[in-house]
C-alpha cells in the first residue's frame, strides 16, 4: 500500500433499499478490493484501524504524505 492511501468510504444502495458502506482497500493482487459494513460508524472504525496499521508499518513515510492525510492518520492513532 502506498503512503498516500486514504481508504475511502463509499455508500452503497442496494436494490432492496437497504444502505451499506464499503471501505476501499486498494489494489490487492491486481484487483480493487472493498470491505463491506452495515453502518457508517463501523466503516469509520475500520478505516481508522487501517490507517493506524498503515502508519505503524511505515513510520518514515509519514513525512511524505499530504497534510490532510497526515491529519487523518494522527486522528486515527488517537
């Protein structure tokens, strides 16, 4: 994963009228992958965990990311 990955959250409306949310995990083995959640809160929690894990794996890369993404990572760590 690149340091600038922000794990975007998308709203998904199903044919039944139900609304779900999915977190973009990026390209994995050449295919775009998403993780699905029933509520926005669960999707936000998962995104925060992904950002925290990414920051822990690449601490030196934090200097290379933009201010907005850096702020999101620091909020996820808190």
